[in-house]
């Protein structure tokens, strides 16, 4: 017998058996749940990354009252009446307006230009707290946040020239958030914003946040019923220019 032929035949037989064993193991692994799960996970299409929502800054400068570089005792960009104080509580910066006598007016003021092109709608967001705010002679003499549009010449706009007014009376120990929406008049060029103790009989008004953001018609239509503006407060820019 040819020994070389026998050796070659034995090698081929062993190789065949080895291949059969490998194929058998692959078939077993293919049906194994862990292997199938890992294979599916590997072959699955990657999940799309979550959409990144751009952060739009507020149009109000220093609307959270956190920056006080000009005077450590007063936030930048806001007028400083003598009846107002600057405070920090549990990391929250705020301005406290205090009525010195029944019927007095106490407010802080800021005016800023609107972006171009004009947004169709703006949203006003406020965060406030109040104590013992009693209405004055008229029911709208209270604590409120007033906003008035002005044209390029600095004049008030008659039709649609005032924001809906978030107003407050009574006492709350917790911070209260409110937001309102308003259409922007086509002739508007700027907006003045005033947290206000308006002729109230008494009270203190803490203001921690005043922010205004561009918004859409869709947001306006989906918003809860807004509060009609009870009045428009005239201002004297020379008397309330920012400190």
C-alpha cells in the first residue's frame, strides 16, 4: 500500500471532519438568543440623534437681574428708584419694589430695540412674588408688568400698542410664573418694559425674571385667553433713563 496515499487520505478526512465541526458550531451559535441579539444590535440602523433646539436669548437685557457690574447693589440695565432694593435669596436675584404710601407709583424700567425683521408675535415671561398688595382707588391700581410698543420716533402706538398685562394682588410666599403673548404692530421699533406698583394702596412686589422672546402666530393661537390691557402707562424717558 502506498503510505503517501494513505497519509494524504487521512489528512483530507480530518480536514473534512474539522470543517463539519466548525459549521455545526456556527449553526448552534446562530440560533443562540444572545448571539442573535448581539448580531441584530450590530446590524441595526443607528438611531437618529435627538434634534437640537436652538436657545433663543431674551430680548430683555439682564432680565434675570444676575449681572451687577456697574454697581454691586443694583442690576445693570434697569432704572433705580429709591423705593427699590436689590436682593439675592437661595441663588435667585430679584428686585423688590416697596410702596412708600397709598397711591404711590414705584417701577423699574428698560427700553430696547426690536429685532429686524420683526417677529409676528412676542412672548412675555415673568417670575414674581408679592406681599400685601392691595388695590388702590381703582381696581387696576395693583402690581403689574407693563409693556408698550413705540415706533421709530419713540412715539407710542395707538392700535395694539400695549402688551396684555399680568397683574397681581394679595400675598404669595412662593414665586409665581406668568406668560402672555402679543402681536407686534408693523410700525413697532422698540419696546419699553416696566414691572410696576401702580397706585396700589400698599404692598411689596418682588421681580425675579422679566423675559421677552420672539414667538409665532401658532403659539399665540394656542395660548390661554390673555388679559386685556387695562391701561397704558405713559413714561418720561428723561426721568427714567437707565442708571
